[in-house]
C-alpha cells in the first residue's frame, strides 16, 4: 500500500521576528524581498518545547518569515503541484525530496552554494521505509551558504520565539484560533463537533494566504497551522541523527486537529509522501 497516494489516510493521520542583528554586524544581510528573519541563537527558554531543560544550544540562523509560497515555488521549479491555487498561498502537495530539491535550485538561482548533495542513483541505507520508492541519498555540504530545511530543534526554537519566548503553547499565543489555521477555522465558518472529512469539504476548508494570522515573538507567521512543515530530521528521539522510516513534520495544518499545531507536537511522514496540507519553510545559516 503506497502512502504517497492515500489522501484519506493522510487526513485521518493528521487528526488522530523581531530580528536581533547585534551578532550579525559582519554578516551579509538578506535582501528584504527574501522574507528571512534573523534568529539569534541560544538555549531554549520556552518550557513548552521538547528541548526544554536539555541544555541544548541552537546557533544563530535565518528562517523564512512565511511558509514557501506558490509564487516562490513557481519562480524556482516552474510547475505548481498545489491543489489550492494562489500565489500567496503556501505551496503544498510537496514531498521532503521536493523540498530539498527546491532549496538547492533556489540557492543556485541566487548565486549561493547548494547545501545538499542529492544522489538519486544510490539508495539511502538509513531509510527504513517500506513505502518510499525513491530513497535518495541526501547528505549535507558542510559550510555551504545555501537554503536548507530547518532541523527540528531550530524549528521549535524559532516557533517558540527563541530568546524572546513568552512560553506559548502555539507559535505566538496560547489561543490557537489567534495564530493558527486548523480544521475548525480554515473554511467558510467555524466548525464544531467531531472531525468529519465531508464536513470539511462542504465548508470549503483549505490553505490560507501566508501571514493572515498574527506573528510570533520573532515576527514569524503560520508556524502553527496552515501547512505542516518538513524538517531535516529523521523521526525518532528528538535531535536523533540516525535513520528511520519517516521525516519530521512540525506545526500542524489546515486539516489537522488543534493539538497538531502545538510547538511540541511531533508529526511524521515518509520522505516521498505528500498531501494538501504538506509544505515547508526555508532556513539559511549565519
């Protein structure tokens, strides 16, 4: 059974800023049109993160202010795979492999050194999935300045507000409806009762334009809800570099339950999987 095409199964599975530039004085700043936000590194301040109290330090990085939009995707990739069309909507129906290819191609387009080495001819021995027909071997080009996916730790650090964190359960608030698009509020009217796919369809639930909800402490939008976001990590213990069957997805999406939008929620999906609530945002190093 190939999970790449099982949309109903995907739907059921998902149910069950302000920038600190003090340390960047000698670093190249991104253009304003890049929509990148500087995140000053440090240890986890928020108790709502999986990394809280673990004495883990995150280095400084840039992260997308918004999820990658369909316009941004089209400018790099030429074709739009999204089910809900709109230039300012997040790109969706993209696999983990699609995301890393986008990162490399965007890097080349902007004169940056690609961050990933992608070998499509060699099966990744760390990929244990029964259902992934691709299993490309993707490794890191250390020191490259190109675009990449966030690690799970970087994602949680940014979503929780980094050094400016106020300890919210969701990215920017303790009230999901204030900052997140999820199954109850992503359609014509707010839904109540139990999750029901025909109900979502009749209510025209869908992705929403990026930045429509307020930002978190760092000025980042939609890190809770709208589309689930791919991370670099294999799904296992938080921060584990070892292989597995799934890659981590974070933030929940417009189909998912409110709990999926919590900063600490750990989603998983096969690298070759994709769905109408599956997107990503980009990161660059210092």
